[in-house]
C-alpha cells in the first residue's frame, strides 16, 4: 500500500503530523502500540510564560499564534479549555518581579498589570496572584483517543509495536511490510532509545507524577500555579502536579511523591479532598532545552520529531507543520532545532 508518509508514534507530535499532512493533501498511515505516551497522560497546559522567572518561553509569540488556533480549527472535536493561570506569589518581592516583567519583550500581551488579592475563594495566597492571560489546557488524552478512532475507521491507523527490523530503506523511500512511502517520521518520545537510526539523540526521560483529587466546594475555574499546578477538570475534580525528576528507579508512581503532592495541595486549600488517582509519565527532554526535528543526515527518507518536553501542546503543531513543509516544499528548518546538532552524516 503506497502512502506519502509513514508515522511511528501517536502522541501530540504524531497527531500534529496527521493534521499537517491532511492540510497538504498527503496520505499517511500511523503505527502505534497504544501504550500510554507522555502526551496521553499530560495535563495539556498551554502557557507562553516561564512562571518561575517571569520570562517568555522560546519562540513564545510564534508558538501561541500558530499552535493554539491549530487546536481550535481542527475537526477533532472540542478539547480546548481556555482559562487564565493565577500565579501565586510566594513572597512580597515577587510582586515587584512581576511588575518588572510587564516591560519585557514578548510578555506584555500575557501578563495582567494588576496584582490580584484574595480573588479566588478557598485558595490561600497572602501575597496575592499575578494573572497570565490567553492560557488554558488541551484535553490531550481525549483528543488522541477521539482522533485515533477516526483514523482507524479510515484505515490510517495500525495498532502494533513498530518492528525496526522490518523496515527497508530504498533510494526513493522506505518499505515496511506491505506499506511503502517516500518518507517515514518517528515521533516516539522516550521510546526513541530503541530506534537504531535515532538512538544517539540525547533524549533524557524526565519523570513526572501527579494526583487527581475530588474537592467539593473549591469551585475553582482558573488554573492556579504555586509550588504545583492546580488544574480544574470539571465536576469538582482537579489535577495537582507535577513532579520533575531526571533520576528515578521505577516508572510507577511512588508513595513518597503522592504524599508530597498532597502536602503541596494542602498549602493552598483548607477544605477536605479525596485522591481519586495517582499517575506518572515520562517527558522527552533535551539538554539544550530545544526540540529536535529534521531528516536523518545519512538516510533522508527518515525523519524525527522529539524532545518536546513539558510544552508539547505549544511545540507539536508548529514543528509538525515545519517538517511537512520541509519535506515537500524545501522550507528552511531553524538551525537551533535541527537534528544535525546531535547527529552527523557518519552516524
């Protein structure tokens, strides 16, 4: 079966590739074992501000302008939930830092100029809040589940663990079992370490744990960011997290981190709550904190997208569109995102 592109992996990057290819009128088929990807368990917050230092994320305006309408315009149902983020000030000095940040390039559209005090019921914040505008969350699990079903119905999704040994690289493309294509794109996240062509990429797994709680009476309609995020999910449910760890002994949630997350939640609320779920996932991060996109230097029919870290919602549509236009229109890929900064033609 001839296609334009084969896609390996169906997290946010894999999904965004399918959308970008549809826009270009290209055919594709996705291969994924339907294991829990980092995207499927992600909170899905989109936010252009580094809330620890009050600085703009890399390419903030460009990512927001491109990626957020991408979700709103998709025919994949309604999984976008706009809501402000209220950053809890840990001390009075952070109010001054916030006011100074208002003049930083790229932050003016996103930081409210007023300091909010005691504006959220049942949230303890003696030093007040700073409000980040034009933010929200994407229900990534719902989006991927919904889209996977549609792709399966269209014979564009194959539920299987990709067999690297079965891939044959030809001069004009690739052949995988009964499928052939001009290009194959690997969007595997931390699973790339098993990929014989891209295993040398410095993808560092970062483990995150979170809890989902039931807290009746909290009545929170904004995302709150203190030592953890508190994200409204509806029906008195909230997601609390997440932890960040590059060193860990197990992929499973730990009792120690569950206690820590509960204690962080208690710092801000004084009403009873019940823990409904405790989960964990791995984020694919890169030492230089830039995603990786582009063709393999030795095998140009092979490409990858990886290293989206904790900002996959913002990066995935932007990178997928860049790569598809690069494959079919020779569009320039920024040097700071190119795969060649880690892979040479000899690898």
